[in-house]
């Protein structure tokens, strides 16, 4: 997905902006693994989507593991930033409203300027997940599902109060730190990367081809940076290469 494909009058990718940076005290979550409610690794954070008018992050741009969609093409999901929680110790982003069973039903972002109807589809998806987890009766669930199936009366514009929801609370995301306790066989165990050098990640044939490859490559680069084998500047450049930014 090209770096300027999400840009419209309101929303743009962080990597494509020069006048917006993550606050110094907030972690850079680009390249962090996204973990679902069942502990499964769902993909990685590719970018942040910023509201140009409010100058706030609205979505995490996630490239999902292709296996969940039975395809050989990358699938992108935009996750409201306040609907996720940080696991700073493990460098994970935890999303309680999505798991390995429901991710295939999540609205997929197809590229181009982000449609307002797509933003409504995302919000409806999260509200449905919240109500399904909290509802006490089947009748309540059926009533809520029926309300979501009501025919559209036309194009839905983003109203001024659309983002007045905890699911879009940027501050909540950066201040909510929880350690993900569940691990599955699909999660990676960090290995000894002492034999790797920066040149190992610069050649085209070493460029990651899948989400899991990117996660593994970033882990290796982090280890090399921590050992002093590469500088912070080299780490940033090679991480961008791993994420194809």
C-alpha cells in the first residue's frame, strides 16, 4: 500500500507527514505485533492514521496475517486507537474486540482515501463486539444486530461528535499499559541474533515477504540496536525497510 493512499481532506498516514510526530514520552508502536483477545498474533502495526484537523491519531493501520483471509495479498485493517491497549514490555498492541475467529469478518481497508462509510463500518463493528460481550439476552443481541442492518438512507458524513468515543481516545491508548499474559504456538520466541549484521537486512532477497517475516526481522534489529551493532538511525531505516515504508 503506497504511503499516500490513505490521505484525504481529514486523514493521513503518520509516515507521510512532516509536521506531526509522536510525543517524546509515547512509544513508537510501528512494527509492534497486534495480539487478539485469544492471544493469537493477528498482524503488525504498519502506520498511524492522523486526523489533520484535530492533529490526533485516530487509527492504527494494521497489516494482518494473510492466513486469516486465505489470500496471498496483504489485508489492511484500520483499528480505532482507543480500542487497543499497549503491552510495552512485550512490544505488543492488544485488541480485545478482535480474535483469530472474528478477524476475517472485520471491515478490510481497500486503499485510496478513507471513505466515511468505512469509518462507520469500523465503529459499528466495535459496537457490535462490545454489545455481544455485555448483552445478557439473545433478544438484546438480535435487536442490536437488526439496528445495524437497517438500510442506509444515503451517504453518512462524519459528524463533529463522531470521535467523542473512548474507542478514539488517543490518550487512553498511550496511557493504558497491560501485559499480554496469553501466548500461543504461533508467537515467536526471541532467538540469539548475535551472528547478524546490518548488511544482512539490506539486500533485496532478505527483504521480509510476510507479516511474520517482518516481526522476526524487527526483533533481530532491536537486538542488534540494544547490543550496539547498529545505530538508532540505522535501526529506523532498516525497520522502515522491513515494513516497506
